[in-house]
């Protein structure tokens, strides 16, 4: 699940059992949260991004790269184009081989940064990549930049499926991601994101930070 605050309310998007998304709403972060929608489908790993013009975007996992849709201002349904069709596309370069998941968009220094993960969560080479764009208008907006989280160590591997959040000082961003243990249990890790123009790096990725 992912939670955001917008215009006085809190919204959660969650994919229960990996069978499509539901959106919930509450006036308090403590809840209770009520279902705002039924199953809006669209795969898994839904993530909100609200632009400076208050346009609401939803990114998600897909087999062809990270997909994006626009949401109506009340979060209840997708926007449609002039033909009455849901306007959805995938970013051509925001993919890791085939199946790609775990998207998150943030805007900093006038650039849009997209983090995403892929290969397979059971793979040693599970990783977090990032791409940068000047706009969110079409499939060619984001350009792949680099892999920022990956490890192939025997005791530290399968790093991915990240979540990003803004720190208490409202300037520092942190990224949370998991590693895979031999018993199949995943452990959470946290690192700080650093920026320089259109470059993004992770401050430290090691076993001591989980």
C-alpha cells in the first residue's frame, strides 16, 4: 500500500492479494479509512504522484514498463481522452527486462525522477533503477539513467521494491527497499537519496542499514 496527504485528506492505494487496486480515504492518518472505489484493476504496485498543477497521476507495474494514468480530482476514477478511452501508456525506457514494478515519481530541481525495480523479486540481481524526465506527457518522457541499488553478496542480495519518502526537514528524501534472506523472509533497509542536477544516487547501500 501507499499513503499520501492531499487537500486535507489521506488516501491509500493498495493491491489486495495482487488482484487489482482499491483506493481508500480518511480525514485522519489514523483512520478509519473507507473504500473510495471498488477494484479499479490495473495490475499491482500503484503509486500516486501529484504535480504542481494538482494533476493526479497513478503509476503501476506492467510487463512492458511502468504504466501511467491520470485520476479525477476526487480519486474515484481514471480520466478519459476525447474518445472516452482511459488515457494510459507505458514509459519506453522505464523497464527492467520485461516485468517491471515498484514505481515512484518525485519532482526536484525542475526534473521528474522515477525509481522502479525489476527482474524478479526472487532473483539475486533484483535492483532499483531510475529514469529522469522533463515532463510526463508521453511514453518517451523518461530516459534511463542508472541502477542505484543492487548487491550480489551472499548475505545481501535481492535488493528492490523501493518506497520513497520525504524526511522531517521537508528537504531530504529517503528510499526504503528490501533484501532477501535465505529463509525467504525479506528485510527492510533505508538509505538517503542524493541529487545533483539530473543525477540521483543512494548514499549508502549495505547490510548494516536494515
